[in-house]
C-alpha cells in the first residue's frame, strides 16, 4: 500500500476565487470611471427631425448653458471674449466650422447674439446641434 504525501502531490485544479476577485474589482473600476469619460457638457438640446451632419476634423463646440454661460471646448469664456477666442482658435484654418450646442431653455435672442459674434469672428459654417425627435 502506498501513502501519498500531500507536499508532493500535483494540484491540477484551477483556483477560480482569485480570478473572480480580480474581475469584480475591474468591473467596479470600469463602472465608476465610464460615466466620467463622456466628452462634453450636459446641455438639453431641442429635438428635430433632420439627419445628423458628418464632419471631417475634430469638432470645435460652443456650449450655451441654461444660465447663458458660454463654454468653448470645455473652457468657460465670457460673451465679451467670444469673438477673440474664436479668432485665436480658428487662426490659420481654411475651413472654419463650429458646432453650437445651446440649451433649449436659453432665450432665442441670446443665441442669435452669439451666432452674430461667431459670424463676426470669421466662422463661415455654424452647425446647431439637436436631438432626433422620437417618432
């Protein structure tokens, strides 16, 4: 009769508990960081029935928040600095295209005033961002 020594015996089973622990930690990390990785600001844009536009380069976005604050590519600016900031941003570019993402509760007059300043800065293409309307 042979007596097996526990120290020399080969373990042929996979210990899955550490694998599950690591996977749960990674899942928690991704669940926490995924919402933070969204680009842009939360602006409630109006809904329309048009098709989305295609763009070639990295889009330049001007946000107008509900409180009439201007944010140009995640940098808060004042309305008096809008024309100068756009001039610096688009200096040397042949095609000047800007996406305007305004909250639906912003007064129409304020949006038109901003669009006028954008035109004065030499931007020849202004795209207004909207959401598709539910059928």
